[in-house]
C-alpha cells in the first residue's frame, strides 16, 4: 500500500504505472490466449464461436467493471483520508451485493442462451459451439469479475505490484489449462471457457487473502463490519455513474454485433481479431491512466487540491510514453499480429478484413487515449455526470455511423463507426476541460 500524493510526481506515476500496465496486459491475456488457442489449435470457426458472443459478454461484464472502477475511487478517497473502518465496511458490503446480483443474472442468461444467440444473429453453423462456450463463461463470470475488481481495490490502496503477481499466476494457469483441455482432452471451446474460470478462481482466493492482510496492516483486521443501506449510499455516488458510463460505452458494441455477425462468419472472426489487437493497445493507456484517477482521488481525500491539474499533465505524457511503441509495432507488423490468431497458412477473408482495421483505422486510437485519460481524470475528481455524457456521445456516434455505413461498406463501415466515435468524444472532452465546466461539479467531500 502507498500514499501516491507524496514524493516526486513523475517518479510516483512511473513506478506505480509500470506494474499496473503489465498487470493489465496480463489480465487481457485471458481473452487473447483464448483467441490464439481457438485459432491455432482448432480452426477459424472456433474463433468465430468465441467472438460472436463477445459483445454480449463484454456488455454484461462492463456493468460490474464500471461498478468496481467507480467503487475503487471511493476506496482511494477513504484511504487518502485514513478512514480505514469505513473502507473495510464498504468493501465487504459492496462485494457481497455484487456477488449475489452477478450469480442471479448469470443463471438467467444461461437459461435463455438460445434467445441471446438469436438476438446476436449468430451463424447457425457455429451456434451449438457458441452456446456451450457462452454458458460456461457466464456461469463462471463471477470469478472473472472478482479478479478484475481485486486489481481495482489494490490499485486504490496504492498497490501495483500484487496485481502484477496475480496476473502472472493467472496467465500461467490459463495457458496450461487451455493447452491441456484443448490439445489433450479435446474439449474445444468448452475447454477454453473452463480454463478462464479456473484461473480466475485461483486468483480470487489470493486477492481475498491479501485483503485480509491489508486490513490487519491498517489496524482494522478485528473491526466488525455492520451492514446497512445507509453505509452503502456514499459509495454508490461513485460506483453507479461509472457503471452507467461503462454500460453506455459497451452498448454500442452490443448493438452493432448483429450487424457484423450478419455479414458472415469471416466477419465475426475478423472482428474478434480486431478486438484483441485493440485490447493489446488500449490496455496500456487504460492502465496507465488508472494512476491518474487513484492519484486524484487520494489527493482530494487528503485535501491536496493543488495536485489536480498537475496529475493530468503527467498522466498524458506517461500515456503517450507507454502507448506509442505498441501502436507503431502493431501497424508495422500488422500481418504478424493478425496471423497470430489464425491457423498456420491461413489466407482467407478474415485475415484481409482484420488487416484493414489494424493498418488504416487503429491509428485513430490516439483520440481514445485522450478520451480515456479524461475518463480517469473525471472519475478522480468525481465529475461523474461528465463521464456519462462523454460515454453517451461516443456510443451514439458509433451506432449512428455504423448503421449508416455498414450496409454499403461492410466491415469498413463498422471500422469507420468505431474511429468516428473516438473523434466525436475527443472533441467533447477537450471542450469540457478547457471551458472549465468540470469544475462545476462537487469534488471536495466524500
């Protein structure tokens, strides 16, 4: 655990961000490894089985990612204010409620998985395999979500190294599990889903043990938590708006997914490759920016308001430093990146479609780097309304642009809609910042 508001800001940001970026990258390795295993050890149809439901799964998970991210900002403020009893109480209460809700929703969607696949317009050729993968992943999604939220909590309390170790452990378990279940047990995409759930479960146990250790170090190990609706209310001020923001961000992917699946299974396979290449790049600046949100929240908790703008400037420079090398490599070696997810010797349509995105549309991700930085900034200063508005602008822009172009231009229309949404939101977040509209929201009190 660490107080981020003390010491040289450049050194603090860099030392805190490096393990967070590595941890985030390894966490993304879950889905990246799944995709590579499906493409290399199975076939392009298996790749499509995973990809065709990814929009729904991501949308579902985004609700609880958002809740966890927003909640962690509240925890960072409590940590900065040294209100450790409230911190422990909030963690137990919020995560208990989240577990119950996630389990109930997971069972519901598995029971109605046929309707979900129909809604997503999944190709009949791959529907059975896609349904099996979807069912196992959804039933185990609580473990995956808890592992992500364990990262958020550790980051809020100034710990970047422990999540890195956990990501390393989960990645090893995941790779070994995939290899055994797919190559030797012949479980296909079902084995890939099982490996994901198993590795997340092991990591969850480690996070729970580490949290208990943290509580002891903070002097609240023996503090008896009392559960009440009143104690839940303060955290929802941070968690609910970010949850809404994440839902709005990912609803566009959910809405356009049937359009992409309707183009054909090659488009579904190409889209999942594009998502993975995007994830590789986005996870770098997203996790770098988490330094900013936790820094801002701890600063406000400690009433060090002079740190606010300084943190934004340093966060921007750090984001560019970390992100540009990966972006350049992705574009220069686009063939190698895309082929990594496909069977050896593959030269079909899925490859050509994915190359188009990486070479011509991925560079526009720099707009999204700025957007994400301001997301973290506004979360840190509790300007929650702006988060929701910014996400709405980006999401609506993507859906409209895609709807207007995908019919005529196919996947190029889908890619254009994605890039256009980044630019539209970029214009908005800069306008809000430089007109000082973000200062109108209250951020001084917990």
